């Protein structure tokens, strides 16, 4: 019996998060037993260069000594208190230092919990119900966010999953990402009813799609004019594309920010925070309720804090960005040499590639129209060569500080081999 078949007997779908099932690429998922630096080791002892990094948290690489040591020390003092600890305060101070738009912060246990709580806070603080999200941006699996667009720009949305009440859809406006005109139209018609906009400043859940010039600025202007809040979902981009996140890159201060992945250093931790006057609406200071038994868990705080402190090393982001550019430049050159159309993106330690001749990619429609079959064959070929990419054409990839020249060049060589083998029939 295969490991996956055995898992399916007792775990729903055989996995604890759907993309891990390899449904988008075919075959059984690989089961891993250990990781070190830029490498994963499977149960059959085969090693893979890892470009998922636990979906983003492992910016230092797997099992970084400083993080492992911090976790070990914290665990020896207790796994959870359910009460305040100094590590929570130190983590909050570090986040506020790195991201000046965050004046107060609340720790939670997952990115979904962070975005869900930020939206509840925005609604409670403004006294409004409607929210704006963008097609192709993913903010977790809470009910208000699993809504897809209707047939027109401002028609009622439609639940994108069974179990989401249709009544919630009327409060969620889903617009095309990077469409400034759609945002302006929505506020012109419904501005006084809109509590917030939530957006990935660089979308990472429809591959990697950066904002067009002026898009994020238009969100800041519209929300400020109509008294709505701007929420940057930096669960993925926070500390990943730059030390201060995408908001530091683009020079835009949101009212609220959601964080995850790197903030936990590989442990289940996330956060939301922002303007002090808005955060004062959260219990116990205010009426908007939010709580969590394991929020601020000392082991998770230790892992996250050790990770964030390491990002202060001189030249860290310059080196990380150079590695990521080396990777995407090499992939692009390999595809071009094989006569295969491919568009790439990179920023900090985050990258994306889409098999399309309509690049650069700036919309969900472009990603959806790309050659998914080519991606599937490329993914399988790279896996055979010992390179572990995200098993979906709609996910960004991640480079860590542990990815050296040897790992990057080995990946490019593998891509050259796969492209040459599959050629224009890929």
C-alpha cells in the first residue's frame, strides 16, 4: 500500500491542505521525512531542491541553527501557557519596528485567522458590512472571502464553495486585480457602504502577479476618501519581498496588515495589526471580539523572533534577491532556447513563471488562459530531476538564503534538460 493510499484511509483526501494532493499535476504526492537548508528528503531517501519552503516561511532555509536553538530553548520552558509571556511582547515590538504602519498588533495562529479577524475588525470599526476583494487573490478560507465575482462588475457575488451562505455574497464585492477603473466605479456607487479593501499587494495565489503602476495608490486614495480601511494581506509578501514587506517597497501605508508564514519561522503563527485607533476596537479594549487559545504560543514566538532577527544581517535581502533573479533569468533563458513562451517575475525571495506569450502577466485572466498542460509536464520533468516546485500553476515559488549558486545552477541545468527533452511539444 502506498503512503498516499494509506493516508487517504484516515485523512480527508489524504492531505491536510488540498494543493498537497497533486491533483493539479497528476500522480501521488511525495511524503517527506526531513529537511535541511535548501533540500528536502523524501521517505524513500531521495533528495529534492525545495522551492516551496513550507509555502513561504523558510526564508532562512530549513532547520536554521538559530531557529532550532530558539525553539528548543523555548520548548524546555513550556510548550504553551495560555497566558501572557515576554516573547509575545518582544515579537510585537519587532513587528512594529519593521513595519511602521503597524502601531499595535495581535498574534494569531494562521493566515486565515489573521485575515478573517482583520475584516471583522474593519467592519466593526467602520460600522459597515461590504468589503472589496480581488479575483485571483486568496486570503484564507473564511466564509466572507470564498466569494467569486458575479456576471458584472457590481453584481452580487457567488459563493465559490459549498457551505458558504449565499447571503454573505451580497457583502463581498469581487473585482479584477489591477483594474483601477473597477475600483473607482465600486466606490462611486457603494462607497458609503464599504468597510474595507483587502488585497495582496503582490498577488501570490494566482502565480506571482505584481501591481500595475498606480493600482495600490488608487486603493489608498479611494479608501481614504470614503472612510474605508485598506488592508494589505502580507501573509506571503511580509518579510519575503523586502524586509518591510511590499508596503515598504511601494511606499504605501495600509490601515491594517495581515502577516503569516515568515512571522512564525515555520511554526503555526500569524498576526494582524495596524493603526492604534483601529486596533483599539479589538477586545478587550473595544467591542470587536477575537480570541485564540494558542495565540502568542511561546515556541512559535521564539521561532518567529529568531527568524526576524536574522533578517537584520547586512546584505541579507540583496543576496536573496540576487539568487532569485539568477534563478528566474536562468529559467527564462532555458525556455527561450527551447522556443517555449514563458513569462517570469521575481522580487526578493519570491518568484513566479507562467507559460504564456502574453506576458508580462498582470491579471488573473492571463494566468487562467496560460498553458496549464505545459506546466504539468514541466513540473513532472523537474520532479524527476530532483527539483520540487509548487504542484500548481497558480502558486508562487520561494527562494531561501540557503539556496546557493550550486542549488540555483543545478535547477537551471535541470530546466534546460527538461525543456530540451520536451521541446516545443511541451
